[in-house]
């Protein structure tokens, strides 16, 4: 069992409680198509996608023809609603700030997320947390959404411009099936936290927790 050196956080649904607003924002954009996505379907199937991935997959699954311009217009509508309500309908998860500060004493920290970089940086600056993270990879820098492992592979490549860390020396904290699968396909260990879905949807993770207090330096080194 190798000592862990790098802990990678997903953002939405792990550090920051913004998934409910993403859900509302996607439905706002879908109104123009007279479509609705239920909460259950969103969290179980779509919430790990970035915005482009969500619309492409949702429209494909509903057999609706689309092109890049059409997707782009939907993304603009979604962003408009999300940004307008961001400050009033999102918040840090209770315990996430303490966890970040505690783990930073023993590990290099990174963020690998399907969120926009401006979203992530805005929150981290507001909460005075940006300096705790060595590297951030967002949807702006990747071509393939989770469950593709690109986000985590790219993040480790950037970290290794300075350090020498193997994938099995990394632990990812994720909240969705697709996020867990991306971490595992990148060759990394993964902890699933039940902020967004039931633990049965996280069963590919090395460990599943219900609360941040269950994630400790000792528990990370033992997976």
C-alpha cells in the first residue's frame, strides 16, 4: 500500500453545494424545448457532465437533432440563469473548508472538475482557499467530460511538472458514478461521498463515506 501524496477534489457536489442550482439551470434552458429532466434522472445519469456534455447527451437520449450552434445557445441560457442565482443559491458544504485545511498539512491538493474555471476560482477566492490548491483543471481545459479520465490525467501531468507522483499515490474525492469511474480509469484511488447520490451508485469507489469527518489523513493512507 503506497503512501498517498496528492488529493484531488471534484468541485460541484464535493467542495461546493451548487448541483441543485445546476439542475434548476439546465431545466431553465430546456423550457424552450418543452423538456424537463427529473431530479432523480439528473443526479443518477447526467450530473457529472460539463454543460456541453449534458446537453449533447440529454438531447441524444431524447432523440432531438442538434448541432454545435444549438448546443451553444442552450449553454448560454443555462449560464445566464446560473450566474444570476449563483450568490444566493449556492454554498460551501459544511465541513469542506476544515477538510481542505487539514489535508493540506499532509498532501498536495488539486481540483479536477467539470465546472467552469471562473466558477471555481470565484468561490475559492471568496472563501480564501485558492492558495491551498496546487493545480486546477476545469471544463475549459478538457475535451472529454467524465467518465473519461482526461481531467485527472491532465491534472497529474501538470502536477508532475514539479513533482514525481504516480497515479496510485493519488486519491480523488468524488460524488457521482461517472466521477468515480473517471478517477479509477486514471489509475487513482477514489473516495465517494454521498452528497449527490446514494452509496449504491458509488460502489466502484475504494471507500464510500457519508460525512467529511470520515475522511482523515489516516484513512486516506489506508486505501
